[in-house]
């Protein structure tokens, strides 16, 4: 599913982008969006040897970065999008990847 059609994450791109630029080598931006596993990898490998850090900066800046639930990290989510994201998380936070696999 294209990023434009995915729900918006409650996490803000205004926070993720500076975290990625300044602390991305340590994976702090990945911890912030809930991607703990890859955050640990980024921490232990200096941003996956610097290449992953650079890729993440562009991915976040261009709007293709997702949180742990598969929601797009954007600058200004609408109130309806925030409410929907919170409701989805309280209902068990189903992963969009599972939904996509079920549809196929």
C-alpha cells in the first residue's frame, strides 16, 4: 500500500527527523517509533555502518518512514488520524503487514 494511503502515526516527523539527523547513528529515531530490534542493530553497528543512517535520513525526509505498526510518520497528523491511530493501538495494534498478507 502506498504511503499516501496508509494511516498516520501518532509519532511526529518533526521529532523523528532531528533525532535521525543528530542521533541516527545510535538508532535513537528507531527507538522513538518503536522499532526496538533495528534500534539495537543501529546502536551496535553505528547506524549499520553509516549507510543505514544516511538512508534513514532521506527516508524520513521524503515521507517513507513507518512506525512499528506500519503507520506513516508525518509532520502534522489530523485529529481524526490521531484518534484512529490511538483506537487501533488500544484494540491490539494490529500490524498492517498482517492485513496485507491476509488480503492476498
